[in-house]
């Protein structure tokens, strides 16, 4: 069974204080690791898809990396508008396209 | 591109009534859509996979007679919560699958907040 564990559960940062979120996973044949951002009361917003170990993707202050066992979402010099819950999800070979989500990391960036 | 809408954004109903939630892909065709529910401070729980022109596939523990899913066209899937009760109150979110097999991505709608009194 595919499993995703995110850490920490919550993260409080000062504006400009860079940090990383962790997503550890076990999956039968990775067919994609996904990062989403979710604001309160809204649906998740797609950020990145990573397919193979060593792959990296960037978008503004966010950078996602992938190894065979985990993914990191690095937030560089965050701003208050980066406050959100960040969700990690995996899709395995036998998942029929379904995603297995982690519990998320709630990030609060204070001015 | 890849915009998914949901209607209504929130609904309040009395216990015992049925509620229909619509999920539309606005600028693309989606052969597969997914329905999730989310409780406060919890992650998304997949309820069912909706395929255009065929019956939905429900996850273990989800009552298919209570949560009716219809995917009548390539841009519309509906979730009907039948005989709703207070325990059905939740945040319901749909997603649509975009892209080829193995490289597809799910894009999510804004969600529907259901409150059953």
C-alpha cells in the first residue's frame, strides 16, 4: 500500500527565513510525486510533478527535489503570501491514476 | 488552462434531503474525474473515481447508494449526497485528470462546503 508521510506538521517562519518541508514515501513503482498548495477553504493548487530521482523543479520561491525515498520542498526567502498548507501526493504503478496524499505541512510566514 | 469549477461553493440543507454538487472542466475535456472529501485539519480522502460514460469506482467504505456519481459528459461530473445527515457535513472537492497516461496531473476545483442541519 502506498504511504506518504509529511514533516513537520506545522512550520512557523519569519519573512525571509528559508526552510524545507519533507515528504517521505513508499510506493510500488513511482509514477509521479506531486506537490500542491492549499489555502483555507479552497481546493489544492497544483505546484509540481516530479518523476525520477534527481529531478528538480522551481517556481518563484519554491523548489522541489526528489530522491528514491523522499522529496523536499524548499522555500527560499518566504513572504507572508506563501502561508498555506503544502500537500505531497504520490501515484504508483498500481494506483489506476489515483493519488495518495500526505497529511500536509501547514506553513505560516510572519512579517 | 486546466481550470476546474464547482457549484455550489457552499450549501446548507436539512437532514434527509439530497444535495447535488457539480464539477466542470472549463477549458479541457476530462475523461476521468475524482471526488474527495476533507474534514477540518485533515488531508484529502478519495471517495470515488468517475469515468465518462461508465459507472464510478468507489473506495472501500464509501457508500455508493449514498454518494451517487454521474459523469455524463467529458466536462461534467456530479456528486449527489442522498438523504444527507449531519455526519455528511464536510468539504467536498473534485479534481480532473489532464494529460496522457503516466504523465497526467490532477487539477482541483475550489471545493463545496456542505452543512447538514
